[in-house]
């Protein structure tokens, strides 16, 4: 009997042992992994065709290679005992297959040997003894010190010792039954040992994981009930999950809430050895979805490495087992111990650190407590008040956010910067600890050698030169008893200044954090004794420190910084992309918060006048011609006064009716835009009209809503109001309105969820996304959010929007230039995936002429080539700049896109109909290798984030456009794609940028705008500057607007800048909303003005009137100036200095009167600063000091890889 056998590699050794000595059998054994090798697959297929009597296969249904092999030998006898019945020969009866399945599923050498005898008897008439399958329990408890397995928790406790269990914290462990069957238990044994060495007791449970009624196999929900819950109470304090995929394979996961303990993910890499994992800058790749993404849907946290694959050759096949990664298991055990201690500790003894974000690039003194759409200061004040009420030991409780920030800034409990020196910090009481060198060295010496070397190279020998006072490292913050309130240390710069000489991260994107940074986080745990750390708001920088994307090692800086302290992160529910990074790289359990009330922008001032005049004209044009004629002049004047003329694009021969229509559309676009009404306060929910506004904003794109109300927001709002006021009202949207209303009310539990995290409880998971794009399922907040299944991207709906984006982009460019674009510079952020399901990705696919192919459940099977005659135009070349988060979270999407691009380049089509091929051939002609000439997807160096351009702009570290182009090239010159993981490719990027015709990025929401993050102008503005500098062309800068998916638009970037400026920065409604939040509101205003400057520095797309009006609104207005002086004078100084820098660099040609008053008031503002500093010296103050790479030798040397390519 000759058998060809294909099995999971973990079963190979057992099968080889089972077949050994069976003289009736010849077996050719291969693992699923073996068949991925083309030569092995071909030789094995030849054997199956020529010699095999029988084929035995364990086929899951997800392996295309096995499908390929089996499809060619269907005439053979095939027995498949995998998860599907595919390819099973008709002559195999159901009863026979069930018996064989039971042999192999029960597992073990004896059952496998008897299975072979059974097969010989049933199918080959051999006279063999085939005992029935030997039973072994499907689930139970294993312990390496016990010679037997346990089928009940009571038996295990009796053996383990009841006193031992009850006297210490208990950790549950759940792992695969197959490891018990095969004896592959080294990882589990190492985890158990590490936990017990720390005084923890362990209940190690094995299971099949999937329920199976036929075989009476319990699912993990039942297993958890049986072994971890007793008398409705959890027997464990924490659970470690060593399985893959979902822990619970049913829709009802309520057992996790009943168990109510943190669940930590122990990751075993199935595709890499330990050495391969350590050398891979990305950490995990192939198993990311199974080992990390899916568990996140269940609220499982902290993906920590525990084991790696080891391969052996057994009987001509590749066998695999798993070996423990000892150092990572030790770290896992340390973190588990801290979580267990937190759970047991009384409230009045718990010590909690709150970290407020403090981005220096936005002006450190003006920006304490940065957090997207969140009043972090008032939120933290309310959290502290609630903690005090619950029994936490807190002294000197600030009564509100204003008192909290007054204390922080009064003591200068921050890092040094433009207006703050270390001496001032110490003098005013901002230091909570002065850390001596000896103590820091005791920590530093424990770091891996490569970490020590990198930190010394970047920042000098410990303690370095950041935040040093009399040889000691200054740790800043407020000590409130058992609570510390601290600001996050500066990540990539040092000193009481901000310029190109001290912004070392600009010179070196993967520079480690400073000694001061690491010392601060180590102080929290090692000296102060923190039980938990909370980062407040979206987002800080710990999650973006250098290191692997996921599956971190002890050499990764997020891992070093957070140490063993349990980490909880307050994060905005509408920012899944960055929140997921915080979960995976800084081991954060998220507690999400809702967005502020979103309301219509409306019109104001002269815009309101223009809207009124248009309304009057529409009434008069058919009944009062004289009045209509008079209104024509008034409307034209109003268009000029509102600076709308360039957007309306009217000429002398334009019919006035067309002018009015365009003016109406322009005003409507402003009026109907959504703006945030202030900032969210954690745990606070909107009431009354604010709640109505928010519900209206959420439900407006619902299908039923659109059918009834079209785009009439006023009628919709009236209906929402009526439904909320009348509980008996009905109608198509009534149930939805009430559902949203109830979800909003439940958001009041945000603080409760946070405190439950402090109790060491389970934070319930929930989805994430944009509420105002119809995703009200992301409410209630207060949950530990997850993102989406990347195998379904792009969706069919996103594909429809993306096609429109592509068509509109081509049409606009052709209309403006007389030709279609050959190369589009595209910015592809992870938000396109998490917010819009891949709309811009779809646009890119349609530009190059490919289309997705979906399977029935909606997963992407393949990308098909659209024939040219169907496409009806040439294939457009693209140059794609991806973000670091896109790289880390959605690599499979990048690989899919890269594969499509390369296939398009290989098409035998005329170059003038295939611009990818045209440009690749031209680069090949110029000496570039063909494979490299097809490179189109670029990003930052593995382990780094950003485009660098925003750093250069903020630090004034540039003289001209070429400087910014060089920075963009330097940071962005790494290729990604199928089998390409950050290959240095500056030459390829440079070649591509030379042919770019336009730059583009789209945005699907008003929840975030162009001025919401400096990365927007850093990427899009940076690419635009680089393409213009390198090509010498007037590269167009475009913006995609998919806020309304049924009305997709492509506009000039300059028009979008104007829209956001009008709806926010110049809008009294928005301004008043910000003013209600004092210091934080002033900070938000200042940050947006800084980003307006950033867009002008990189793209020159900001009109002079914008700077004029910003200056008038904030600096020249007496009331506004008084507001800033009282609440946040540093914010007004930051604005004033940026405006003056814009003028001095020739980026703004101001109204002379505006400029004169600006200069006078800036002197006054500087006086405010100096009064607050008193006699402190040694700071940069308001000086603008320009240091470019030519002035900084080390930076110049690093940039040579870019500058030499350009020569």
C-alpha cells in the first residue's frame, strides 16, 4: 500500500513514528509547508500520479497549493480529514470518513497507526488488526509536574493545593490540545515555570477551541465556564491566550465579560524561527491577522512573543515544533504579575501615573495635554475627582482643568523648550525627582548591547544632555499623593530651543529616545512604584518609538519604555489606525471616547450677507428685474469681499446665472460642512439640542434617511427632535434615532470603564470608525476598540467611490492642462482603510486599470486586469507614499497593490497606453534594473514613522523648497511590496518624482481636517514640494472630498484649505466652541494656524488673505488677545511667530497695516513671556534660528545618500 500523505507540519513526527515498522505500508510524507516549494511540489505530484495507491491529506480549505495538487489527481483514492470534505473520493463512505477523522483528530502515534491499519482493511482488503480510536479527553488541565491530565478543576485544585491556589494570584493559561497530543509543550512549560517562579499559581487548560457536536467537543466558551469560573466568580486574575484566531468561535462572547479579567495574547510565530523573527524589522507578518487582529476583536491585549518555530527533517518531510523565546516569556510573566497585583491591591494603595501629551513641534509650552478632539485637562480633572470619590488616595485635588494647567505651567512641570529652561523648572518646583547617574546606569546596563550603543551614539554617554540639572536627570510632574500627573518627555530633541541643530530626529528618523525619556518611564515603575500608567488622549509618541511593527523584542524602545507597567490609553473612537498601533506596540488596553458634538458650520459675516443676497436675487429675478439688476452688482461685490472669486472661476463672458449658481454652491459647501462644537470631555454626553445635532450628523447618510430627506438637514433635524421628544413616534428612522440616542447616553460610562481597568477588569471590546459617516455602532464608547478585517479591503462600496475619484481626477487634470496625467503622486494613509474601506486604494487600482475580484463573503480573491478597450484610456502611473501605520497594519494590502502594479508593467501594451510600463522602460534604458524600475510604493525606514518635512518646517530647518524636497526624499526612500520590506530605494523614488504631474490625498470626513495633524502637510505637502523641485514642473496639488459618498469631488488643494479656514479658523461658531475650553481651546487654535503655515511652506497654496484674516481674528482683536493672555499666552506667541516667519520667508505678502500691527503686538506678547519667566536666561525665546543640513555636519553626512543621487 503506497500512500502519499500531506499533513500539518506539527503532526509529521507523530505520523512518521506511526508508520515506522508497518511492512504493509510505503509512505511518502510531506508537510503543507513542503508543498510551497515548487520543485518539491512537482516531484510529489509525479509520485502521486505514478505510484500512490492512496492520498491522505489534512486540508483546511485555505491552502491553494494543496488545491492545485489534488485537482490533478482526482482519479486517485483521496481521504481528507481536514476541516472541509473537499476532494474526498466518492467511494469513501460517510461512516468511514467519520472513523478516520476520529482517529486523526483524537491524535497521537497509536491512533495514527491504527488509522493506517483501518484504511488498509477498509480499502485494500488487508487482514490487519484495527482497534477503534483510543479516546483522549478533548479539553482538560495539564501541568508539567503531573503525570496525568485533569478533567475537572476540583481534581486539579486537590492535586495543586487549595491553599496554594487561594493564597496567591492565579493565572489561567489556554492552549491547543494538539500540543498535549504531540508532546510539543516546551513553550507552555516555560510560561508555567516563569509564572510560578514569580509566586503566581497557574491553571493551564488545553482545548480543541472549535466546538463540534458530533465528537462532543466543547468550544472555548464552555471550557472557560468549566475551568475558570466557579459559582459565578472568576477563579483566575488574568488569562493568557496561546491559541490563534478567535478565542471564542461563537457570536456570544459574554463569558469573557463574566470572567472579567484581562486577557493577554501570548504569540507563537508559526512562520519564523527565533533568529528570523529577531532579524525581521516588522516582527510578525503572515500570522498578523490570526495571532493579533482576530484576538483584538475579543478585547485581548498585549501581543507578546512567547515561542518560535523550529524545523526538523523527518522521513523526507519538514516537521515543526515550537521553542520558547525565554527573554520574552520572562517579560510576559513580569507584566502578568503587575496586572495581577493591580487587581488585588486596595484602591487607596494603588498608584497611578497619568501622562499628558506634549508635542514640542506644535510649541511645547502652548500644547500641554494635546489630544485629538478631547479636553484632556478637564477630562483628567473629572477622572481624578471620581477616583477620589471611589477611595483613591489623592492630595491637592485640582477643582477643574483650568486649575490643573495653572499648576503645571506655574511650576513649569514640563520639559525645557523655547520659553522654559531646566533651571526654571527646578526653581519653580516642576521637578518631582532628580535622578542620579548611578541609578540610571543600573537600568541602562541591563539594556541589550545594541540598545546601549544606539543610545550612546544618538545622545552621548549617560545621562546625556537632555533635562540635566547639576548632573542629575530632571523628572517633572505634579505629585498628588498616589497619583502623578506628568507630561510626556520630548522624544527626538533636547534643550531650551527648537531648531535644526537640536532636532536630532530630523537628522536620524530612527534615533532612539533620549536618556531622559527612558529614565522618566523607568522612574514611574522602579522608584515611584506605579501600578498602572494612563496616557490621556490621541496621541503621544511612545507607540511610535523605533522598533518592530508588532511582536516586539527587548531591543524595541516602546517595550523598553513601558517596561512591566500595565498600560491604559484614552483614545478617540474615530482613530482606529493609530489606536491599534498603541495596542500592539505599547501594550495598551484602550478606553475609547466619543467625538465632540458635530454641527453645521453655517455662515457668518460677509458670507452670511452673500447667502442673503443670493436668496433675494432668486426671488427677484422673475418678478422685479430692476431689483435683480441691483442685486447683481451687490453679489459680485460680496463675492470679492468673501474672497470666493478664484473658487467661482467666473469671467467677463460668464452668464450671471452661472455665477450665482457657483456662488450658491460655494457658500453651501461652507455652510453644510460639519464642525466640532468645542471638545469632548471624558464621561460627558450631549443633551438637548446638542444631542439632536449629533444624531442628525450621524444618521444623515443612512439609506432610509436619504430616501426621505435627501440633503435637507433642517427637515431631518426637525424629525430627530420630534422622535426624541415623543417616545410613541414611529417611522422608518425612529428606531434608528432611538438606538443612537441610547448609545450616546451610555457614553457617560467612559470614566467607569477606565476605573474598571484600574480594578484589573476586562475592558469590553467594540468597533471603531467615523460616527458621522453612519458608524453609530462604534457607540457606546468606553470600550477597547478594534479595527477591521483587511482581507475585505476594498469593499464593493469603496470601489464605486474610488472609481468616481479616479474619473474625476483625470477629468479635472485634463480640463486644466489639455492632457491626461501620466503619473499621480498619491498619499495612502491607513485611515483610507479604517475610515473609508479603501476608497483611495480603489482609486489607485482604477487609475492603473485593475479591479478587485471578491468571493461570496466579500473577501478579496484577486485583482484582475481591466482590458484597455474596456478601460477606455491609458493606464496611469502612480507614485504612492504610504504611512508607517499603513505599512505596519495593512501589509497584505500593500503587497496586493504592488503585485498589481508589477503585473501592469509587464503587459504587452503600447507605452503611450500604459504609463507604468512607459516610465519603467525609460528608467531601465537609463540603467536601472527592471525589477527596481517597477517600484512604485514608498515609505519611511522600517520601525520609523512620518515624512520628516513637518519636523523641518516646525524647526525652521530649511531655506528653500529644495531643502524640503531633500528631507522628503531622505525619509521616504524605502520601497515596500511583495517580498520587499523597506528596501532602500532613494534613486527609484527620485526617478518617479521627476515624472509626477499631480499630488493627491482624499478625506472622507469632517471629524478630521487638513489642519488636524502636521502629518497631512508633511506627507502631501512634502511630496508636492519634492515633485516640483525635482521635475521643475507646476505639479498640481489636488484634494479628494468623499464626505458625501454620493457626491464625490476632486478639488484644488487650495480650495480645500479655504473651506477649512472658513468653516473653522475664521468661524465665530467654531472659535467660541474652542474658547469654552480655555488653555486647551487656545492650543487647538494655535496648532491649526501652525499647520496653515506648514501647508504654505510646502505647497504655496495658501492665499495672502487667509494670513491677513487669521492675524486680524486672533492677534489684532483685543478680546481674543485678552483671552490668550489669560488662558494660554504661549499659544498666541506661537501663532505670532509663525505669521512673522511666513512674512520673512516671502510666504505671505500681508496688508501693510496688518503687518505693522502684528509686529507691535508680537513685541507685547514677548513681554508677557518674559514677565512669566522672571530672571531666567538661556532660552531661545521667540528667535527664529535657521539651521539647515549645511549647518549641521552630522545631518549633512546622513543626507548624502539623497544629495548624491540627485547629482
